[in-house]
C-alpha cells in the first residue's frame, strides 16, 4: 500500500494509542446518535469518520499530516484499506457538506440524511473495530 509522503508519515504507534483513536471515534459517533440538533449530529458523525480513519492508519503505523487536503486522503485510505468504494463516495459527500457549512454560511441537513450518515459511519467503525481488536 502506498502512502504519499506529502500527507503521511511512518510512526510507531502502540496498540493502546490505536485503541485510543478508535475510542475517540466511538465517543463522537455516540454523540451523533444521541444529540437532538441535526448540525451537531452531522458534525460529530463526520468527525467520527475521520477519527476512524486515523485509528485504522495508526494500526498500519501511519500518521496523517495536518495539511490542506488531509481529510480527502484519510477518507481515501480508509476506503482503500477496507476495499470499499462507498467510503470514498459517502465520506467525500460528507466532507463537501461540512465544507459548505464551514465556509459558505451553514448547511441544511435533514434528519433522514443524518440517520443515513450515522448508520454509514457506524458500519465503518464496526469494520475497523474488528481489524484493530483482532490483531
């Protein structure tokens, strides 16, 4: 698997660090599931997706650099490692929606969209959890 040096570094993570990253993602998805405000639900679901990607990368001894475009690359590697193109498609749809909300004065998000995004991220987390806890 190829990790572009511009976006990633090799780093020696131990299992506890990887599990902490995953725990952080689990915390965020729980907030997304329980909060009542749709924007908050969406923001935490997106955050959980990224943190899940960071956890999976750390499992592979890779650290993402915090530079412009790194969210795209985290999502891309998450999709590649899990061999699931829908992660790229839905993850980037979430990223674009988040960017519109961040840089264009807010977003409109429906309850149906939130539920779909939360279910999607929960499913990705479940796949990554199996990988991290089975090794």
